[in-house]
């Protein structure tokens, strides 16, 4: 009987799920016009070689006017580990689900049905860089491009200001990727 408990405990350990939370800066470009947002949380969860990337409570800004979209969740995406970082690529349709930010009553994403997504993300425990294209050509004649750049919070492998310029920006993520690729 003891062997069964040891086996079950070992099985649970091998099926463990790990997650990394990133505080991100996102740049959204529609028809050549861009808006930017800071402090956007993105979570990457790993489970047995596949990854989930979640951009929750995504909001498009048109000037000072918010358009709450919802949760973009890319699930069970195979990852490739190379040169110290992981790359995931996703190209499929998803349903964007309702967000849970209490300041918004209605979310547009659930009304859209299946939305084609083309995404690529590269990340380490300390940094994340992703591009998410939301293909809305058939509905509104636009492709919404979302660029995501994030650093893991303090206490991770990096504090964020890699190039020591006093700011945590896209150049810090690029510096991390350059460091990784040069080794």
C-alpha cells in the first residue's frame, strides 16, 4: 500500500504545473495608429511541455475611450526550448471570454464568436516578448496587432532594468533576448 502512495505522489510531482506572471507593456496597432498601456498582467502556465498564455481583461483604447474586449487565452501550445528561452507559436481561432475587471459592465470579445489569432511568444523566467495578431478582416476589415513586452516581478531572476537606464522598457526585454542568444 505504501508503494501506491509513493507512486501517486511521484505522479503528482511529474504533472506539476508551473506559472510565470509578467507585468507587461502592450502596444496595440490598428490601421497604423497605436495606443500603449502599462502594467498589464500576462500569465504563462506550463504543463508537461505545453503552455497557456493568458492576456486577461484586455481593453482597446481609442483616445480616452476604453473598449473592453476580454480574456485572450491561448491553451495547450507546444513550446520549443532553445538558447535559454522558450518559443510558442499559435495559429487558430479562439473565443475571447468575458473579463472580470469590475470597472467594465460589458465585454465585446464574447460577442465576436470564433476569432482567428496568430501569435508568437518568446520567454524566460524573467522576460516575455509576444506578438498577437487578431484577424478581424472579415468582420471589420482590420487586423489588430498587439505587441507585448514584459518583465517578471522583483525577486525573479531579473529586477527588470537590464540596461540600467532607469526604466523598464522594451529595450530591456530585447537586451535579455540578446544576452540569451549570444551565449
